[in-house]
């Protein structure tokens, strides 16, 4: 469901996105509570095209993240299925199969994206010692190394750039968004997701690099990482000012899609705390056309 289309002025007071979230909250709470109680939900997987059960891994402690759970047998979780719904819509609006890149390679989501966009280039961040664009052996597979804030792609070389739940792990998110803008052709689109905490007016910096030294402003938090069992450090928790960051990086049109869809097993993260709750929001930003 598309719920917002904002321009360079930013995103004022959550607009229609907040209205949709408020309206859906009672239904979401009921369905998410049932899914957690039963440990599963029945629905349609957009990735493999099969109706079946999505299973929720047992929670270790605290609350269970439904976005990262609700696993299909094909490996896709709820967050990934929500992303695919938005990507499918964006592709339907593009005339041809785009020249595309995604900052992701070693996940089931990449395989689903490759089926939709044959030839899409996938990559992972494989460490500071690797060169941008370098192929690195990972378990017998050659994986391209890219850093979102210093990519090897030529300027204005791609029509579609994607990254999903990566931006929060980049030390300088504005630099990363500007780099995405650089490598897109005029009129090209950036599709991305990141945990978006609607209860935060301003984003929270949990960590930063100061003169090359890692500084923690808050206790270290980590998310799952397909290339490092130790996880990926969270630098930023994004709030409503994310829209201003995207606009400041040069994009002229910013759309927000609320991908909540119980039929496809796409729920919120289910966090009971207001400052930690995140709906499945996917952003689509367009680079301005070149001036005449």
C-alpha cells in the first residue's frame, strides 16, 4: 500500500503514513498476537509463489521480531517479502529491465531479486581491507565487495539501486545516500529499507567514527550479518528526519510504502516499546532529471 509521496520539503508530521499506521494498529496487534501465540501464520509467499505456513523462530528473551521472523520454507522472512512487493511495483513502472545493483548478495532475497532483474549486481561489505569492486572468495563463491559510502560503480551508470536494512550499519548514512544518488542516472530510482522508528522525531546516533576511531554514544547493538557471525553494528536508529536526509542527498521525490500485509506474512517488528516499534516501511526515492 502506497501511503506517502513527499518532495524536498521533507516529511511533515508523518502525514498519511502516520494516519495509516494508526488505523492499522488494532488489526496489526490482533494478528501479530495470534501469530506469536501460535508460532506461525498461513499465507502466500511472494518469493516462491506458494501458499503455506510461515514459522516464527522461538524467542530467546524479550520480544520476538516478526519482521525478521515469519520464515517461509524458501528462506524469505517477512521483511524480505515486504521489500519484494515494493520492488515488484517499481519494476512495473519501468519500461525496460533496468541496469541495477543491490548492496546484498548472500541472502535468499538476492536470489528473488535476480529472478526479477536478471543481471542485477549483488555485493557485500567484506571489510576495510578489501578494494571497492574486488571479488573475494567466500566459501567457494566469488562475492563482490562494495562499501555504500565509496562504491566502485561509475557515476550515472545504473537505473535502479537497492539496499535493504543496510543503511543503519553505515557510519555516515548521508554520505551513503549521496553515493547512491551519484551512481544513478537522472530519473533513476533508489529502493531501500531500514528499521524506521515512527515514534522518533529525530534519529538516534548510537555510534560514530571520529578520526577513524569507533566511538559509542550508546551501548553497542548488533543485527544479523550474512558475512559475520558477530553481527553488524548499528550506527543509527532512524526516525522521521530520515526523509530530510534523503532529500538532502539530492533526491527530488520520496515515496514511503507501508508494506504491512498479513496475507503475505508481512507484519511490524512487534516491539512493545514505542521508541522501538517499527512498521515494515520501504522507501522509493527518485533522482531528478537532468536540467534542459
